[in-house]
């Protein structure tokens, strides 16, 4: 039962990154691919009807933590208190920026909120990546499963590591580039005209950096987290996840260069699923590995609710997630098709 809920959590987090990832990427890039107010409205029209629904997946993942892994929820939310508060404020800033930019008919007002939207989107992508890097690297957990991290210590990976070190910063940078690539391919898929062409060029220029950073993070992850090698040695079928990621990475550039925008965006989604699947498989059964003493790490077994609670929770979770999936499909069908320049007026 614990493994089933671990898969549910991985599914929800992957869904959030796929869906909110493209509107985060849109926020990161829209100042660069849209040169006029009309073009910026065109880019924002691609996400205006869906961005708030995409964030439901993050809320659902938080709900699974409370229901299925309450010890993990308590430990991570207390140890990462400051970064989580920063994420909350950035999420609020994005929502305010999208709603406030049109409230006053003044160009400077709109430009100010556009910059806020871009900064908040970029920092969110970076913070989420740094958080993932911390989980992959491991945390200085004590015997009770608690931990405290300074923002940084000596920028090295050690028992005294902070939130930021060379490894977590690298994972954060990879996440930012991957989200920007995802957003560029989304805009190329959903827009026409100059915005579409600039977005396609941005995707092509970001791809080499993405490929290099994927290779670097992969190499250093094997060095930093020995659990990854152990899991692959014990369960060779796990190589399917990095294979999916590499396939998506290659198809992404192949289809982007042949102007198959829908397929290129789908390949980006495949890449993200493969990378997140690799991360989840790599640290299993840990959900928060420990630096130094692996026995103090938090696993899906020592953080889970009772078997009875996990079974009862299924009766609430399954209809709830089916409703979320149905709403997501419906919302995206209602805005299907490309957004023209006239739609930005």
C-alpha cells in the first residue's frame, strides 16, 4: 500500500510539473518572445484559462502528503519552512501579476506586472529545482526525522550542507532551463506569427544547454547519491526511466526543427516524465535520504499512515483525482488551437 501511495505522489508531482511547467516557462520567456503589448497579451492568452487549474495538482500532492505520509509532511514543511514561504509568496505574486496587469490602462503599470510575472516564474522554477536537488542529495536528518538547513554553508556537499550548494544549484539551473524549454515549445505550439517563430528559435537555442546540463546532473547525481546506483543494480528495469528522458530529449529537437510543434511539446513532456521518474526510482524507498547515516533517512515505510488509514484514504483520493483529471482535460479542450495576434487585442 505504501508503494501505491508513493506512485500516486510521483504521478501528481509529475502532473504538476508538466502542466504548471509550461505556464511557468511562458512567464520566464514572454518578455523575450513578445515585443509589443499585443504580443504579450497573445502569449498570456495561451495560459489565462488554465494556469490556476494547473496549480490544483500541487495542492493535490500536498493532500497526499497529509493523508499518506504525515511524518514526511511534518519533517519537510518544518525543515524547509523558509523556502516554502518564499515559494508561497512567489505563487501569490504570479497570480496577482496576471490579474493586475490589465486593471489600470497605463503602459508602465502593465510592464511592471509583466516583469513581476517573469521574475516570479523564473524564481519558482529555480526554487523547485533546488528543492529537488536537496531531496536527491540528502538532508542532515536527526534521530527524530527533523532537520534544519541554513540557506548555505560552505557551498559543498557535506553533513553541514545548506539549502544551496554546488549540486543543488546545478539541479536548480537545470530545472530553470528545462521549464524555459517546455514553455518555449508550448508557445511555439499554441501561437502563430512572430511570437511562434521567436519561441521556436528560443527552444532551439535552449536545447544544447539543456542537453549539457542533463549530462552533468546525471554524472554528479551518481556521485552524490549512492542509492541511485544501488537501485539500478538491484532493479535493472529502472533504466527505462532515463531511456524515456533521453528519447524525449532527442525527439524534442528533431520535431522542433521540422516545425512539428505539437509533437515537440509532447516530447518535452516525455522528457520531464522520464527525468522525474528517474529521480523517484533513484531514491526509492527513501523520500528524504539522510546525509552521513542512511539509517536515519525517511522512507515510504517509516513515514506512512497506518494500513487502515491508507486503505480508507483511497475512497477519497480516487474520485478526487479522477475529478481533477476530468477538469484538466475539459479546460484544455476548451482552449485548444492556436492563439492569433488578434486574440491578444
